C-alpha cells in the first residue's frame, strides 16, 4: 500500500532527537520524560531536585541524564542549555514544565512576592528557556517547544469546591501565571514559525499526585463530578499529548492549546 506521507511510526518517532524537560522529575514531568524516551529521544531531565532527576534518568536508560536547574536563574538556564547542546549535539524539543508556588493560597493572604516568585519560575523561566533553546533550534532548521499551562487558562476555579479546606482554593498567582503562559505560547509561535520552530501549550485538568489525593480526600471527592468523565486524570494520560506535540504528528500545528481535562471546560 502506498502511503500519502510518512507512516504512523515515522510520524511519532523521536529517534535522534534531544529533549529538555524542566521540572522533569515531577508528577507530570515523569511520564513526560518517559514518553519522550520511549519514542526514541535522548532526554535531559532538569529541576532543583538533582537526585530525583538523576534517578529518573538512570531508570530510563544510559543515554538520558539529570541536571540541576533553578529556573529563577537566567544565567543557569542558558548554561544548562549550552551544556546539553555541547554534550548531546542539539536541542530539538523543550518542555517547559517547572512551576513554583508559595503556600499562601487564600486571596486575602497572597502577597506581591508570591506573584513574583511564581511568575519568575513559571513565566519568565519559560521565556528564557524558550529564547535560548530557539537559538539552537533555528540553526538546526526547527524544533518543538511545549509549554505546560492549565485548564484554568480557560475557566476560573469553583470557590465552593475549596470551601472549608486548608488549601483555600486555587492560588491567584497560579491562574494568572498559567494564563500568561498561554499568551506567551501564541506570541512565540507566530514570531518563530518562519524558523520552523513550533510552540504549543498543553493544559491539563485535575491531575493530583497520590500524596495530594491522600492528604485532601474531601477535595478529590468534590473535583471528580466537575469533569464530565467523572474522574480525575492519571499522570500517564499526558503522554499522548506530549508525544503528539513533540513529534512530526503535529507538524502543521503551532500556537495552539491542547486541553486534557476530562471535559471540565466543555460544560
């Protein structure tokens, strides 16, 4: 049978590609790194938890490696990307996933410092990493940048879901920061399209870690019925979206936001 283009195997293959995942040892970062590695990419896993990154890299295979990366440090971001290119020869895929929040979630308690700290990691850090990686991608003829946003770029959270809970609700800096990530994604996409660099966002819904599920069972019970599928997301369910955005399968897609929320934002 003659195919009208690449085969599905070719579309989804990342063989020979080099990927950097910031926040790569986290709850969603781990399956992200797994997906990229399974598809053939060499993965640099980076976060402030060097041990966690190195352990994950070791589990994935000898060609992968863990790095210490503080995404509040502009010079460090640039040096880490330079080091990846020096050691691996390229950077073809960047997944910006690192995020940092402060413990004050209640609107009456959040400070300007809380906002600035969160934006420094999750917006400014995304931009600096994208800017520097794009320099190498441009020289290579293209690449894929994936920014992790949230379903809360499309809707606000429900105050009643968080009522009487210690968390006090979704933090304002998280909502505002993730919305900024989505607009940054669109902006970079249209300016870098001419260079063959695609920039897309993925917006997960409720994907609580096992620790959070155990600590706040009341919140889990309230969140589940908010999604039409009637359940919370499992972290492995981000793999397909990551592979799609990173690979040739999404070659004609840029500046878009792929929402994985169990239908939450479809109500």
